[in-house]
């Protein structure tokens, strides 16, 4: 029911104010976060990737906090999508079985890493290292970088 309300508000703002207006961007980001919490990552990424992020960059600027929030939300949606993951079972040199959840395709993770890296740099420049938003973006980047290492770790354990 809450998701329906988020959609109605977002759609109404797009119609009345346009997709690039600050209120529309903020509410679109909230909609995408709600979709992510419901594990509807593909839908969240679609809302954020196009039209929201390009519109926010154009109208609000690349350094605006709403634009940076949209970028971080997009990176999380891309990186957290379990539909793009698979289990890999391997045996290590000690013959102990291990199981890893690894990306089925690195494209989304690489895209997510690039987006959030830009968001971290911009947040550091605009808000400083100690800003909670900067620290949050850095944590997202850390998680994505670990996920990008999964295939390397799995291959090493197979050796």
C-alpha cells in the first residue's frame, strides 16, 4: 500500500513539476529505495537510471545532494540484486567445501562501482570526509569492491 502512495506522489510530481525538479528527484529516490527494500531491484534501477539520474544532473547539477543520493541509490540497486547472483561451491586446498554468492555478470557491479566512486569523490569535495552522506557512500563502495573480488577468491580456492 505504501508503494502505491510513493508511485502516485512521484507520478503526480513528474506530471506537474517535471522529472528534474528537486521535489520530484527526492520523491523518485524515495520510491526507488522503497522498491529496493521490497527487493524489486530491477524496478528501482529503471526508475533511477533513466529518467531520474540524468534529469537530476541536468537540472540540479552533479554536486547537488539529491543527485548524489540518486547515484548512491542506483549503485545499491545494481549491487544488491540477488537475481544477478549465483551460488558457487568450491573446494579449497584443504578440501573443505566453501560456498560463495558471486555475481552472475560483473557488468552491474562494475557500473555500480563507477557510479558510487564518482558519488564518493563529489561528496568529499562538496561536503567533506566527515559528512554522514560521504561515509555512507564510502561504505557502499566498500561493499561493491568486496563483491567484485568474489570471483577472484573463488578461483583462488579452486586452485
